[in-house]
C-alpha cells in the first residue's frame, strides 16, 4: 500500500512538474530570451496564451464591418486586427503567444526573404492542426521531408506552364458557358444589365474549371464535393482559432461528428470520380492523369495520396482564383478608367476572339491589374513557418528552436515605407517595372514551397478578365458592403454585388 501511495504521489509530482515546465518555465524562458534582444509583446497567459484576445479582436472586426467604406486603408486592421493593434504598441517584430507556443510576428522583407528562401532546413512548415486533415488530407500543403519532395515533383510537372496552356480551351469554354447564362437572364428580363453576386458566380466558375482540369468532368459532377468542402471549411476555421488539445479530434462532439461525416462523404465522392475516369487517364491531360501516371515512373502515389491531393486542389484551386477574380472586378467596377484601359488592351491584342495560349503574355495591363489586386487583397493574409533549430536571422536576431513565425504578408503589401504614400490606393502602374525586392510582394509565397498552382490561377484569371471585359461593362452596386474578411482565404463578408451591362 505504501509503495502504491508513493508511486501515485510520484506520478502526480511528475505531472505537475511537466505541466509547469511546459506551460510556465519554457514560455517565460523564451519571453526573457526575446526581451534581452529588445523584442516585447503581450504578456504570456498560461496554457492558452493570447489566443482568446486574438479571437475577440477578429469577432469585433467582423461585427463592425458594416461601417467600412470602400477604400483599402482598413484591410490590415480588419483581417489581422491582433497584428495591427500589437504592432502599434510593441513595434516590429513582436512576440505573442498561441497556447504555449511563442509566435514572432515579422513584417521586415529582408527577414521574410531569409526565412522563406532558406535552404538549410532551419525553417519549415508548422505541423497541421489535425482538424485540417479532413479538408486537405495529407497532401502537398501539409507534407514535409521526402514525401513532400515526391509530391512536389509530380504536381510541379502537372502544373507547368506548357501543360496549363493546353487547358486554355477548357477554361474558355467554361467562361463562355457562364456568360451565356448571363445573357439568357438578361433576355428573360428584357434588360441589358444584370446585378448579381460576382463572388458566387466566380466560385462556380472556378469549381467548373478545376473539375475540368483535374478530372475532365464538369461543375455538376464536382458540385457536391465543393459543397461538402465549403461546409468543412467553416467548421475547420472555427476549430483552428482555438488552441488544439491533443486527442480532442477523436472525441464524439457534435462538431467532430459533423466533420467526420463530411470527410467521409468527400473522400467517397473523390474516389468515385477517380474510378469513373481511371480508364481514360493515360490519354488525357488532366491533373488526375499526372498524379496516376507521373513523368518519372519511380514517383508512385497510392490511392489515398491521390485522393488527398485532389481534395487539396479542389479547395485551394477554387478558393484562390475565385477570390482573386472577385476583388479584381470590384476594383475595376470602382476604377472605371482602368476598366477602360483593360478593354482597350484586350481588343488590341485579341480582336474579337477569345484569348489563346499565344497572346496571353501580351496582356500587360491585365497582368498589372492582377498583381495590384493580389497586393491589396492577397488570398492568404499571412504565412506561417517554424524554426526547426536555434538560428540567427539577419546576423542580429537569435530565434530559438520551436519558435513559430507569423509572416505578415498583408501588412508588407500595404506598407507605405515599401510602396510609397499611395500604398493603400489601387495603382496598377506600380507593376509596370519588376519589383526590386523579392519579399516586398509574395501573394503565392516564396522559395521551394511557392504555390504550385500559381500558373493555373494566373492564366485562368487573365482569360476570365479578358473575356468578360470585352463583352460587358460593370459597376459596383450601391448594395455592396465593403467588408474584407479573413476566412481560410481573404474574401468579401457579404458577397460582391456588381451590375453587368452587355456591350453592343
């Protein structure tokens, strides 16, 4: 009995010691380490850190959104309120806490470049919050090490520019189908103009494009997958804003049960599409064909890996391009002079025909507009990395192993010290010449982990803008409420109401 009592007391002591060490000693040691280097931040609160404060700031911005006017001055404050407020108080960089993990918030382009382009292995991706796995699976976004190398090699080949150019006819066909529906609605109402939510239209369009390019199918077949992923995304975002407790995702809570069901249904639908298209794969130019029959025969993915990559590209491919297009049309609806310049260029380059793979590179103004839109409204508002070892950055800052790095992309993109006094204004001319500093503009990331689908996103966006601006004029509706919101991507909280008028 005495031995059992002693072991119980010893076990309790060890639990208390480990808890104090992990949640008290290590955070305060890290905090002291950065304080010695002149870096401060909000005080660490045991176990949950500053996560509750971050959540409160996000909710407050969302709830106050109806008072926001249509300018770009408030974007950083709205989508990264904790960064905006704390950087004003503590400077840059500063240290805050998500649970017991220290996060160093950084907006210096030199530091960001060093972190993202680092080839020594000192920095890497933060391990996925397990709730994300149901949405993305264990695909390219969350992989590290040798498996990431294999997946990256296969997907890079699938999305190289030459292959993407072969998809141009499919993209054109999707856009023509969408515009035909718009024309039919105008004819039904005997009007030459139509107001609708462009945010929803462009999400449907991108879903159709990703369905065609990934599977050779269409939006109808992929629609259910999209719907399920959108439901998952809402629940995943809610969970991601809370500190994850190990093992919690296995508990049969109401949210977990819904997530399990959505994940199971999504996986089954993707598997069915793969089976349906498997026999046609060797002779088709689709993402699925590239995954199943890679360029290098030693690069083999099993069925689960293929399913996970398809999940990733279904969601990420749709979200990134659809949101970019939404912001582009809102900005051009507001800035009619740039809409006219775009139309003139498209007519000059393409005539009365649709863009093709050969003349896309000649759409210089279109490219400038897309780049300026991505600067003001990047799809991801920030990037996260983690130090995998003790490392010095810029020969001046010592970062301990395990420190997370919050790379404040949106703040960099809106920084007047980098972009000038008009940093919060829409001015595509700033992209008339190449940028001098690599990390002053990085909407698709930098380094080896730069977005693999960048080529497809930009080609699709160019074609959509060129085709629509050629056939329609458009203005922002008076019913539009400018409320940029950070979800899994940067999107308009209340949609994008735009009035399209058919041109003669």
